[in-house]
C-alpha cells in the first residue's frame, strides 16, 4: 500500500456499536450540549402554562419587538456593509499614506463590546458630556432651548453605534477575499479600460459577495445577542423582551416563547447567508495568485481614502478608549483597585479560563474525531456542535436553565439519600452553569480555528505515522498537536476574550454572590452612573485589544 493512500484505508474495521475512533464521544457530547438547551426551550414554550401566555405576547409584545429587531438588523447590516466593504477595497486596491497601519487599525473596534460603546457614547454626547459642554463653551449657548442636538438613545443611534463596533466582521471577511483576487483578472479589466468604479462594481463586489454574506451574518448574530446596548439605547429588541419577561415579570414560559421566535429569525439569517453564498462561485488558480498591483493615490484622492479609513477607527475604537482613559484618570478611579474589584476580576478570569480550556479540549477532540473517524455522522455532529455561536446568549441561558436545574435537583436528592447532606444548587449556584453556557456558545470558534490548522496537515503524514504503529491518541499528541499549536492558541485567546465580554448569559446564569467585570459595568450603567464603571470597562477593552491585533495581522476571518 502506498503512502499516498487515504488514511481511512489503514483503520481497523469497526462495528456499528463501536465507533472507529475513541474521540467519537466528544462529537456526541458537543452536539448534545448544543441540542439539549434548544429541546428544553421548545418543551418549555409548548407547556400548558405557556399556551395561556401566548395570546398576550402575540398581541402586545412580539409585534413591536420583532419590528424593532428587524429594523435594527437592517440598519446595522447596511452600515456594516458600507464601512466594511469600502475600507477593505481601499486598503487592498490602493496605496495611500497610512494604508499599512489602517490594515490592522480597522480591526480594533472588535475589542469594544457593544454595550460598553453604547454607554460611552450616551455619556460623551449627553448634555453634561464633553461634546455638548465644549459646544456650549464655544458658542455661548446655555441650554437645549438655544440649540438642537440629536439624542443617541433611539433606534438610529443604536444602529450607528453598534455598526461602528461590528463592521470589522465584514471588513475581515471581504478583505481576505479581495486579497485573493489574482492580478491577471484585475489588470485585464484595467487594460480594457475599466474605470475604478466599474472595476469595483463589476469585479470586486460580485466576487466578494460570499464573504460579504458571511461577515454580515456574524455581525447580525452579534446584534441579536446584545442586550446591554439595546436596553440602554431604548430599543425594544427580542433579546431585551426575553430578558425582561423572564427576570422582571418572572414568566419563564413566556420568555421561552419569545426565544423560539428569535430562533426562527436566527435560522432565517443562516439560510439567507447560505443562499447568498451558493448563488455565485468563483475559482482561483491552483497556483499562488500574484498580488494585485495597488494604484498609488495622491493629493485629494489620497486624503479622502485615508479619511474614509480613519473615521471608523476614530469613532469605533480610539474615541471610546480615550474617553475611558480620561474618566479613569480624571475621576481618580485607580483607587477602585481594591479587594472587591480584584475579586471580581479574578471571577471573570477564572470563568473565562475554565471555559477556554474546556472549549479548546472539546473542540480538539471533535475535530480529531472528524479527521480520524470513518463514520459519516461524525462530521454532521461536528456541524451541530458548531451551531452554538448562532444561539444568542439570552436564548442559550433560558434553554440551559431547565436541564441544569433538573440535574441540580437530581444531584441534591442523591447527596441527601447517600450522604445525608443537601449541597444545594451545585451547577447554578457555583458558576458552573456559566462555564457550560460559555462552552456551548463559543465551541464553534475552537472548532473552526482548529479545523483550519489541521487542514494544513497532509493526510499522508497520518498514513506514515500509522504505518509506524502510531495509534489515534499518539498521532494526535505527537503529530497533530505540535503542528496545530498556533491555531489552538489563537482559538483559545479568542474564546477567552469573548467570555470576558459576554453579558446576556452572564446576567441570567450567574449566582447572586458572583460578579464579573461585565456585570459590574452593566450594574453601574443601570443605575445611571456608568462613569463609575469606567475602570472595569477599560480592563475588558484592554483584554480584547491584543487578540484583535493578532487577528488583523493574520489577515484571517473570525470564526
């Protein structure tokens, strides 16, 4: 048998009840973790108690929330598409002052959670904020009777603020595809007399449509997941309706019904993205494409290109970070570094570290099962396990509450029977429920990152190792692991930062005696004193800056 033969031909025959790889359990566990909360959510929404609540929700709650959510998605999608595509086209096709810096600076808003950015802009643009205060100092105006100023706390403000944070998803996706376009196609169009505008509309944008659809889907899923920004900016979204129905009104079945409506919207987004991806396909040469020669811009054109790239960076990252630094220094908030803040910081770091380790370990086992196993259902289970990122945090928390509470009760009953003690709520009361929620939501990041790293390892290396007598665990430990370490490290870093920023699931599943940086920020904003939480906000942002820069310099697409 030649070394070029497929790896699966060297595997031992397996029986239907015995998978061909011992890592199959990971695929079953990952798919079960994602499917369990969704099944529990559906059962809760179909309960007899829920049937009595539905008429009220269908008449008074869902229509408005659904309308506001659709308008928010349309607005955020449109603004993200314009900013992301325009900046990606400029930095890949033209050469102008600052272009190399803008290539990675344009990704920095990914470090800003949407809810923190919303809090900052409300404070910055408010009547007592720096902008209006400076405006009155320059003009002599004294009150709002003397002038008009737009209020960011509305749907339009939410669209603009959230798009300033989420456009990098589109930028990274489209920039990666623009960078893969061969020089022959673009230069042929230029030779035939195609203008810059025609080159963009007839070649660049059609080729980027699959990447644009993927980036927009990620941005819109993040929009659906948000609860802090929409609440603070006065947008009655479906996510906020789920939160208020559950927490403020104490109606778990009602919240489950709204969550099911939201899941239908999520499925619709995924189907639309798949449809747009499948409409047009473009193939690149098997050879390494020659990079496109960038057109050098001078004068007014160069200034315009630099300005277009600078504005999203300024308003999406630099201004918010500068505002937080100013608040921390001017208010002397460094004195807040006390035992309480350090304890909350330790809580956030511990939860994020545990979740990151669990996500990476489970993701590695799932990818290994798909690679080493020969069963057709293993890749299918991996795809199911990757759906967690598409489930908003509020929906996920709602779906996990029922099975985790049932398991807690079983554990408490067993401990009472066998040990004579009642341990209480072990999962929900200890923060373990949060780790499980983070694992389910961000498992897709690890799977996508590790799959991309493993794809670079030729199957012939697996064949050679097996011929030398290496089993699956040894193959993973001695061959795959060393080659995949950069991809695994990048995935772990992204999961860690996402766990630090996650707000909806943290608010709903955390024990009463446990706070994290995100909940501290939310608590201050809810009391109308966000500036007091500027230090916690700054810590979250600083934690996200390094992964954002790494992602930008790698030129990759987020998972």
